[in-house]
C-alpha cells in the first residue's frame, strides 16, 4: 500500500525468503505486504512489511519496520525463520516423547485373568 515494488526488491524478497521454503517444505503460500507509512513514528522507520506464511493447519505472521525496505525485509525474514524453527522443535519433541513413552499407540488388551 503506497509503496511501489521494483523488480530488484521482488528478487531480493524471493532470495531472502527462499530459506523458509527449505525449512518448511509444506509451505502453501507466502504473502508480503509493503506499506509506506504516511505518518511514521520517530522511533520506528517509515517502511513496514507484513508477512504471513501459510502451511497446512498453521499460519506464521510477522511484521517489521525500518527506514528502508531491505532492512525491514531482513527483519521479517528472521522473525518468520525463528517461528518456523521453534514450531519444528515443538513438533520434534512431541514426536520423540510419543516414541519414547509409547503415547497414542494402539490400545492394548487387558491382561488375562489366570487365577
């Protein structure tokens, strides 16, 4: 909104966010929204990037503000990458716990009465 996206910025965004496709191969869609703030706050920049990464049953969202688009793009890529890595860590720990302790396995028959 209010910020033209040049071919150079588009290529840079594809390059920066290609890492996310390698980290999460189930990615179905990645949306970026470039916003030029008309009234930027003095502490934040005047370029805002909002991103959402869609995978089955989960959506990761991030936003970043900076004085220029490249810096905001770097920040948003780092935030999304951290969220994906944290999510994978949770999934892996749940899977390990289930394998180790036999959770959610097939129900076992009660022991036969021998007495």
